[in-house]
C-alpha cells in the first residue's frame, strides 16, 4: 500500500447536504443517530490516533460524515460496512471524490466477516503481536458510530476473537478499536475496583484490552439528538491478557459474581455449582483463591477474577461422583450402575387429605 499524505477533499456536498438531497431520514428501526457536524466528526477521528497511510474499517458509516474525515486525516483506504442500502448513493458520491479508495460493503456487522475486506498485501505481512509497536504500527484500524444496541454485542464478538487471536486479529496486529457508545456503558468498561460502575464488562474487557474514554459528546451533537451523553472509547488489545483464561469461564464467573453485586461473593459464586456439592465446591474455590466468603465483588481486581475463573474451570473439569449426576442421567424409575448397585427412584407418597368427618372419628 503506497504512502498517502493527508488530503483536502475536492468540493463535495456535506453529509448533511447528502441526507437532504437523497431524502434520507434516520430510521428508528435501524436506531440511527448520525454525527454530521464537521467539528464533531473531526474530533471523533482525532480520537483514533495516527491513521495516516492506514487501512481503516468503518462500521456503520451512515451518510459518510466520519468517513470524509478519515480521508482528511490521511487514511489510505477505507472499507465501509453499512446495513442500510438507502445510504449507498451518498457514500458513492464520496467514493468518487477519493478516487474509489472508499470500498463499500452491504451487510449486518454482527454477521460480517471483517477479515474478508482486508487487502492481501496487509495480511501477507503478518505482524508481531507481542512487539511493543504492534498497536501503534498496526496498518489496520477499526472505527464506528453504531447504534447503542449493537455496540456491546459487536465489541464482545471482537473480544472473543482477540482472546483466540482469530478473525481480523489473526494477522498478528493488535488492531486499535475506536467506537461510540453510551457514556454510562463506557464508564462500566473502564471502571476500576471499588468504583460504583464496576461490573462484568469491566473485568472481561480489561483482561484483554487497554481501555480509555477519549472524548464525550453531548447527545445534541447527533442527528436526531439522543437524550444521553455519548462517549468515544478506544480499546487496544494487550500484548498478553492480564490472566491467561478461557473467555467463557471468565464470563460465567463474572456473571455470577455481579448478578447480585451487593451480596457477599461466597453467596453469589455458590450458584456456579451443582446443588449436591455446592457448599463443598464453593469453599474450595474461595480457599484456593485466598478469598474470604464475605468479600464484596466490587473490591476484586481483574487478576483475582481471572484466578477464580481458572480454579472454577479446574473444579468443574474433574470427574464427578456418579451420585451428583444421577438426576440428570436418569429418565426411568430405575438406574443400574456398572458396579451392580441399583438406585430406585422413590415413588411419591400419596396421602389422602382427611375430611372433617375423618378427624372427628
């Protein structure tokens, strides 16, 4: 990919003008809120860091307000993935102005294989994930202004891919992600221990990403306006996770811990285990993690949650005594084990309710 310096685009209609020209109102069914003011879109792109001569994947470009600023900040190419086909004429106008360096893709980002749009000359280079410069020199950036109901499911999908170094993260680059979401949700992701916003999202994202809120927009900056503040958050994959742990295990432990966030962790984590051995397994989990049962989940670090998830995985992977699995395996009244022992399900004892006459007798 040749070097492309920052450029001023030739005179073209603004994103707001294109919306009016093509009669493209934001649709509620797509939960669309466009960022159109050039000062706001420039601020958003500045939050991405250095994108000069980089390949940028933009999810949810809308009418192209942010897309235009990506080129003005020096992006070499932009692959824009948009679900609303109505917006393609507006985006095509911008593509013509940048000599077709804007490539358009129609699709739902939650089902889209992003790695398929990355040019071969980038994938063939294959970066070094654990180098200090892997994120700053990454030739790929991910950006987007997405509907609030899409942002977290998409980030979790990317988080899973980072944890396994798959998808767009399979080429050895620690790709920076810059995305808009509700300020309150972004606050949960970056929240530290002992803070009121601390929760499951804090733990799972901070284990694999360096997370920072770069800017906060008023909801009035969007068209149509939203009634909450909107944060621009940047997530950069870590060279190594804080704790080497399976995502599903960490997710399950944190869900249980924060389900009742003001309860003691001994009570919340007990729900992870089968009723037959719940007390015994919970005691073992806390003992091996060097935690007291009255510890509050808000006080635990990411590393402590990661350690809990590792121990939990070890406990549930052990062969379990047959009696613990009895109720799950038995579909008949009688079950015979290989050892020759026989367990018979006791029939429920039916008792006839005594009438007043019976009691009198």
